[in-house]
C-alpha cells in the first residue's frame, strides 16, 4: 500500500471519528440552559443509597463536583453548604464523583473504599458513566457548584474556589431557589419526601487511606 493510500485512509477515519464525536456525544451537541429540565439521574452513594433526581423534587438540589485532586476545595464548599442548607432541610447538597475515566489497573472497590476513608460530610454519588457532566461541559480542574430548582430544572452552574465572598454569592442564589414558605415540616405534611430511595447495597468497609488512582 503506497503512502498516498495510507494518508487517504487516515483522513477518512479521522473524519468519521470527528463526525461521531460531534453528532453522537451529548457533550458536544447539547448544553443545558437555565430553566431547562435537568438530566435525569439515578446514582448510588458510598453506602448503596439510591439518589434519583425525580424523587428529590420539592426542594433545590446542589451538586458539587471536581477532579479528585480538588477534593479539599470541594470539601470546604460541602461543609459550608451542608451547615447552611442541608442541615436546615432547605436543599439537598450532594457531592458527585465523575468516574467515567479511571485507571484500568484500579478496581471499583478500591475507589469506593478510598472515598469512604476520605469521609466527606455530604453524600458522595459515584457517577461511573459521567452522566451529570455530559450536558454541562464541566471543567473538573475547578470546584463546580450546580443548582437544580425544586421542580427539577437546571438553575445555575458556577465554578469557584471556596472563599467567604464566593460562598455569600452562591448562598444568595440558592436561597432564591427555595420555594416561598418552604419548611421540611410543611413539605412532609404535603407528602413531599425529598429523600433518596431506601438503600439496596451493603456498606463496604474502608480500605486504603489515600487516593491511588
């Protein structure tokens, strides 16, 4: 096979791959805009609890995510937002770990155990297929704060390292999403659970103390 033929085949394959990425990958052809229904998700946390987006309606959902190397920055957001919103029952605060791409030589159980050992203050959802970030074009090198309103619509997506100023700004945006007059007691009386589906997996024992992947 001559060089010209090899080049032609290479160009053809490249064009096919480009077309596939452009038209088949939701990251490229679709981006959520504020007010649009947020992508459905059904994820399990470290303790086997299901968290289903449609089942959590009734109060805002705050999703935190970033690369594992940014976990201590995300931890600051998790601590602050948990105290202000989750503990008061005003919003769900969840930490999503995108595990769509992890080293082939690292097993799921190892990853699971490492996050258990890290012991974040809010539920950690293991997103093995990266579904949460597919329609938001997330930059995982920064902490991401994603808000979904009480009706399941995408509200905002911000990227900030933690600081008191950034927290004040994000907090004010989240408070605008809490339905007027909402309280956990009123929601319970109205039959709005806003809770995850009961657990179906056993708790796994912590393993490695550090992150090896």
